[in-house]
């Protein structure tokens, strides 16, 4: 084959590959990951601010988005410990819509586990399910296990 024929074959091959991709799913849309639900979809009120944790954990519109959010303790030994030792991990979770919704689910799961016949097993399942949601959740649980395991009853 001549150099011109090879160049024509290369162009045809690329055009065919692009055509197949466009036909199969509109470009790259078939490989885009599924996004998690926004905070409002899981019952977390939003205040219109885009600051991490806004509308969920004590952040206002004037809060700098790169500063961790840790409110004063509300009397819970777990909250006090997490605010002291795991502020960055907690703020990252509350600033991430998927993690914030998973946190709400964790709270509901732990509340239900308190009255179950297999409370220790159910509590462990709650924490495992939360941690399995993603890296932000995993980091938060790792910090709580390292610093606040007793206070937060993390198995």
C-alpha cells in the first residue's frame, strides 16, 4: 500500500470509531458516573449558600469555604470529641452532599438499631454501610475510630 492509501485508511478507521461512540451513547454520556442525591433530596434543608455544610451544620454564607466547620458541642460526648479531633473529616462530610445524606441515614439507622433485638450487630451494620458510601465517609469513620471510638460508640 502507498503512503496515501495508509493515510486514507487511518482517517476512515478514526471516523468509524467516532461514529460508533456517538451512536452508542451520545459521546461519553454512557460512561458518566451516577451522581448522588442533592442534600435537599434526602431531607436536608439548604439555605442557598454553597459553603461546605451550608444548611446542614452551622455554616453561614459568610463562612470561608476552605475553613473547617465545627460548632460548639451540644452536650453530646461524641460531638465534642469529633469537633476536637475530627473537625476536618466532619466538615468534609457535611460539605459533601452524598456524605451529608449518608450521615442523615446513619443517624436514622443508629436510632432504629437502639431498639432492635440485635443492637450491637445492627449498629455495626449501620457504620459499615455508612463507611462503604465513599472515601469521605471512610475518612470520617477512620478518624472517629482513632480518636472517638468510645464516645461515638463506633464498632
